C-alpha cells in the first residue's frame, strides 16, 4: 500500500535523527574517582603548569620548592591546585554551553494524522491522512541579541573566574606572611625563654647560697612561665596559619612545607594612592566582569523587547480526505497578544539591568574607599614600627646597663628582670606590627589588583629593603 510506505518513512525518520544525538555515559562518584581528583599534583606537574599559567594579573613562575616556598610560589600553586577553584572553573563550561544554546534555532515541527472511516456511508471512501510542517520564525528576531548577550556573559564569567583565582592567590600570600611572621615570633620567644630560663637557674643558685631572696626567685619564675605561655601561643598560631595555607594550596595537612626567606620590597614602603586609583576600573577584574555582565543584560532587555512581536509560525500542509482529494498549501500560525505581551519578562530584564548598574557603582565606590583606608593604615603602621624600633634601641641599652650594674652589685635582680620582660614585649610587638604591615600590603594589592612580587632573600637586596 502506498500510504503504508509513506507512514513507514515518516516513523523511521525520527530514528535516523536520534542516531546523531549525544549519548549518555554514567559518571558515578566512587572512592577511586574522589581519591584521584583530590590527589595533589606532583611538583613536576606544578612546574609545567606554572610555566604555562595564563592570567590577567599573575604571570608564569618557575616553581622550585627545594629551598622552600616563597609567597609568590604559594600563590601560583594555590591557583593551580586549590580544589574550590575547580568548582568555579566549571562555570566556564556552563557559559560555553549557554552560548551554544543561544545560537541554536528551534527545530521544525512535523505533525501527522490518520482518519479511518468507521461509520455511516463509508462506501467508496478511503483512509484520510494529514501532514503539516511548521517552524517558528520569531527566534530569528531575537537570535542576534541572545548570541551577543551570551558572548558577553561568557566573557564576564571568564573574568569572574580570574578574579576569584586572584583572590585565592592573595589569600595564599596572606597566610604565608602570617605563618612567616609567627615563625619569626617563635624564634624570638625561644630565645627569650632560653634567656629567662638561664636567669631562673642563676637566681635559684643565688637563693641557695643566700645572696638572693625568695622574691627574686618568684620574679624569675614568673618571667620564665610568661615567656613559655607566649611561645606556646605563637606556635599554635603558626600551626593554624600553616594548616590554612596548606588547605588553600590544595596540599594535605601533613605536608610540612618550609618557607623561603624573603625581604620586604622597598616599593611597599610608600604606596602611591593616585597610582593605585588610576585605571582601577580596568585593572579590577571583578569590575570588568560586571561591565560585561551589564552588556549581557542590555542584550537581554533588547531580546525581551523584540519578543513582544506576536509569535509567527509558517509551514506547509499536505492532506488527503476520505474522498481521495489531495490538498497541499501553506500554513500560518499567528499568536494574538491579547493578555500576555511579555510585560513581566521586560520588567524583570530592566530591573536586573538596574541592579547590575547599581552593583557596579557600589563595588567601585567600596574599592576606592578601601584603597584609601588601607593606605592610611599602612602609613600609621609604619609610624608605629619606627617608634617601636627607637624604643627597643633605648630599652636594649637600659637592659645592657642593668646587666653590667648587676655584675658589680649596683642593681637589683628584680629591676633587671623587669627590664628584660619589657624588652621582650617590645620585640614581640614589633614582629606583630611587621605582620600587620604585610597583611595591609596584601590587602592593598587585593583591593587594587596591583601585583608586587616578593624578591627572594638570596637575590640582590635593594637599598631600602627591610630585612625581617
């Protein structure tokens, strides 16, 4: 039968189309897949990937952990191995898929019907059938806006990923300098504990022979115990920062990564606020991403406006009735915009655009305010450091004076111990101020998008660099 051959071709066509469709491949979460994904990359892999790093701010960097990790190496390793960033980077694939989806046109629709005479005067009648092919042409009106918006969105996503990578890199540098300065504080306190312990031993011997009183022994014990408590606290803070740095770098907690010795760049001593504020909008990746996001939303508004046009479908109809009359002709489907004229979609698109604009202004305002505020805090911290250095110099001279006077019997042990305690406290305060200054510098870099690498201690130290 002719109609049977036609129907067999009609039903067979969809199966041919399905052969070109994507196929499903399961990807279950197993212990093996999780362990493989969470395994930190080898140093060789890190070196290769670091040498090919592509980032708007961070530059390729040779990785060599044999002499310890520098803050810049920690930053690059964090960008390459941080597990949280992989989740962020998946947004790039989603944006690419959305761009692909925006450019696709709708499929034509084929409808078929079969009418079999089942009652009445069916003599001389035959089976009737109908075929209709339709296609919605409205998507052509909005396709350009949708594709342009998807491209802008993809660019915004890429810049957002780069901004989050920058934040992770700066977080690694921040915890590196914190651990570094807590390590310096531990070294300082270990010397203080050793000194107070020696004083305690000398005082104990003096009490036994009657040359010192119990009050002097109590003062020596108190100073020694205070130093031990301070040392224990500093070690605890160091360990916390080390574990946090390992987590950011994607390393296991058990990995003991030594720290490379560094010097503080001279350029950090006098931050130029005008220079940092200049071209801030172009340098801050999140602001650039917001501009592209705003452009994408502009296209969304345009697409919403264009979608007000009534939906139009065109096609062709081929049919045969029960009297064996075959007809063929065009078909037109027109939506009557009586109730829904996409008012809600347009209002939502415009409100979202306004929100993005306001968010851009807010973030730019806070970025400028943060830079100015951090710069003032940096200058204040530098002033405190200068004052502490002068006070320490004076206090050290006083301790030396008491030590010499103690040998000749012209000073009391209590006075000498109290002077030592004050000197130790001043040195600890100085280390804390250096740590605060380093944190403020990194905060200033993060807020301004201005990257200043740390020079290694082994490199030629420039005049004016500060030795920790």
